[in-house]
């Protein structure tokens, strides 16, 4: 799933192509998108100028000249792709925004899980989100975690705690903070909260610096622990381990991120059945 750095990179693409331009037509190309963005709403967007493109955590908002907002969420693997006026639509184009010069900005998604919705003027999307990493402090994090009894890894995936984090950057942040993913969220010490705040910011900064979307497979693994099961830890050379937490793969170094006393967690997955 694209996380905050990848969504910001995508939002920059949308800004470059859409900001200040009139959308002459919007078309949907899958039943799920037609349910979320029915024809009447697509017609309301047509003829409007996109004033700006905003990003809040993993959400993108196309702000129109009448104050309406087109809310876009990539979900698991959505992305933007530009198609020329004379070019065929890209495979898996789900929602297409056509400009006056014929170019089309296409929301592509092989799984068709992406979501686009129209919010009329005066009715912006209501998002229950926590602070983004650049606004995070140990004190804010302490307050957000105070009554949380779950594991820190799964707790940080809650967008109401820290907005924009996902499976990749939570694993990377915990590695930087030297915190085991099974630690109880509400029991972190002040020192651990400070380390985690630094770790979250550093992991996200690394994502912004890297640019481009991580898609796994044959490409080089650019992370410290994520998707590196069995490979040496970048810090101590201990083989990285993978366990299951809430149905997701969690990667960590068993030496740098020693297990808390009495911690119990599920057995590792088979490496032949990776989860993301």
C-alpha cells in the first residue's frame, strides 16, 4: 500500500497536471468506482477548474473552483498515470480526468479498490486522523498511546494515532527506535517515546528522499528491515525475522529489537507466502 511519502509524490504529479486547469470530463471504468462516483457527481466536476491539490496523510483532495472537493484514496495499489490525447487508456484505468487539451490523468488500480468521491461545497470530507510525522512529538505520542493496550506495531497502523504510516514505515521506525513490535503501546517509557518519535520521522524522511514507489519483487530492497526476512540487519548483521501481527507481516531484528520480557507472538510465516 502506498504510504505518506508515496502519496505525496503522487499528489505532486496531480498538482503538476491538474492545478489551474479545467476538467472537461470525468469517466469511471469499473462498477465500484461508478458506485462511489455516480454519473451525476462526475457531471458536477466537469467544467470546473482544479484550484489546488491537497494531501492529508494518504488522502488526496482535488479542490475545485466552487469549493467542492474530489477526494481520492489509492487504497492498496492505486496510482496516477498520464495518457496523451491520442493514446489508449492504460490498463486498469478506473477513473479518468480529461483536460481541455485532451490529456487524461488516469487513476489506475489493478485491484479496483481505489476510491474517488465528490463532496459538494461546504461539505468537506471528515477524516479522523492523528498528527502527521512532521507534527509529532513525544508528548503527543504519549497522549495518543496512553490507553492503548495492543502491540505498538499494530497500534501505529491506526491512522488516528499517527496519520500516513503503514506497514512499511512502522517496521522501519521501530527498527530505528530499537523497539520490539510486540511491546505494549501504552507502556512505552519516556526514552522509548523519544526514540520512536525520532524513528518515525527518520523513516518517513528516508521515504521522501528515496522517491518512487516500492513494489517488491526483483528490485533491490531499499529498507533496513522491511521485506528483508533472512537477510542481515543493517546494524548488527543478525538475520531479519518476520512474524504475523494482525494478519500482516512484521519484520524486525531479534537482536537490535530484543523481545520484551514474557512476550509471546505467532510463529513466522513461511517465506513462500509473503504478505504486504
